[in-house]
């Protein structure tokens, strides 16, 4: 399993460290922790209950860590931060993750 960090999704609203990408751009950060491909997941927001595809969640990758936000209410649904102490995974903003069987996978 390889992840290409060199070609993130095209930023919307201009380039820069604060550019908002999408969940596909954040997939590599999460794939290193989750034992699978996060882009097949449907994530339910704990705040508003909206269920959204991981790859369509707005991703904020400019700050410390990678933050995914809800498309509906903009609450943080997931965050990964790598620190000298280790990697933090914060899923407190999501109520559930549904991993559907991906087509083409054994
Ligand atoms: Zn929400």
C-alpha cells in the first residue's frame, strides 16, 4: 500500500498552508493508523448526525496535525497529529465509521 503525498487534491480557495483540501488528501495520514483504506469509510458526524464519505470531508492540513471537518456543520470529526510522543488519533467528533467492502479488494 503506497500513498502519494506529492500530488494532493487541488486546493479550493487558493494555495497556502491553510488551504482546505478534501478527505482524499488526508487519507495517507489516517491509513497509517487505521488498518485499511479510510477513503472507503462513511463517517457520521457526532454533532449533526450527517453521514459523509471520508473523501468528501473538508481536510485542513496546514496546521499541527490533519483535521477533517463536517461538511454540514463544520465541526471537527477526526484529527491525526504526529508528535515526538507519538501519533494522536482523535475521533471524538464522529459517532461512527462505516467501512464498506471496497470493490476490487479481496
Ligand atoms: Zn456535522
